[in-house]
C-alpha cells in the first residue's frame, strides 16, 4: 500500500535537520529536480516564516536544536505544494540550513551590496568536538558497529565544520561573486559560470594538501550561510558604531 502524503511529509519533518546518511529525496526525481524542489520548499518556508528562519540561521545552533526550537520551520504543505507526487525528503548534514540560507539571501539581500568586511571579526563556527572513543567516559565499550557509526558521523561533522569556515573565507574574499552565484537558479548555465568566476577565491581559500571533496550543493549552501551571517554581522557592527 502506498504511504499517504501526510505520512511521508511527517517523515520528512523528523529527518530534515537531523544527521542522517540518506538521499535527499526518495522518489523518481532526478538530481536536478531534487535541487529545484529543495530550493522551492525552502522559499515557501521562508516566505511564511521569514523572521524565524533568519533567527535559526543567525543562532548558528546544531541541527537537533533547530528541530527542537524551530519546529515551525518544517511546513507540511510547502512540500505538498511543490511536489508533483507523494515523496519523502530527507536532508543529511546541513542541507536544510543551506536551503534556508539561500532563500533568505534571495529574499532579503538581492538588492543590497555587502559593506566592507575588513574590520569585521571572524564568525563563530560550530566545532566537531572530540573524536569518538571505543570506550565511553562512563567506561562502557561500544560494539564494533556503534563505534564505526560514531566514527563515520564524526567524520561527517568534521567535513561540515571545515566547509563552514571555507565558505566564510570565500564569501569574505569575493562577496560580490558569492552573491552573484546565490542569485542564480540551481543547475543553470549561469550558476556554472558563476562558480567558474569564483575559482580564484575557491583555490585561495583551500588549504594545501586538503583532501575533502564536496559537491556544488554543499558549497553553494556554505556560501549562502556565511554570506547571510556576514551581511547581518557587518550591518549590526555599523549600526552599533553609529549609535
């Protein structure tokens, strides 16, 4: 029996901001259609809850806290409105906050130029914490599977932490280029061209010998989060200096 849309959407709501190693969309959608649906869903959420979406992004809290504190950002009918069929979406890692940030930049900052960032302190980024150990602090030894799962989860957290700082570096180095990229449609020829224009900044910010690889969805998302946070931080600093 085919699950009802409501059940599928409920499953999405529980997993959208959790660390789940799953595909973004379980359906017959192509990768291009998946990205388009993800962005359309986030735009719908931001249109309905702009203040809360902004608050969640600027708070820079972990995904479990977003799920607990900002559950109003999981809106069933936003997915039902955008999808052409019953689907179950699951965002791994930071993909949901990436989509929200992209929608917020396009809603709030499309007509604004980024002020000078040279005197703005570095942003705070969530650190991955301590590497998991086979024996817990309470002295309990983890099973082989649990330990391997913990190591995989930690490796993913390290990758996202690196990408967060990398996105700030690129956004600072070429804010105009980052914004121009974020104003393009996902998977468009213009997006590809804008990524190409950012290549000097992307290469300069990448530490020598780094082996972490990520796709354009994660990279664009990290730029969106950092561009949005930097924009609000510098405007807050200007306002404080003027008062």
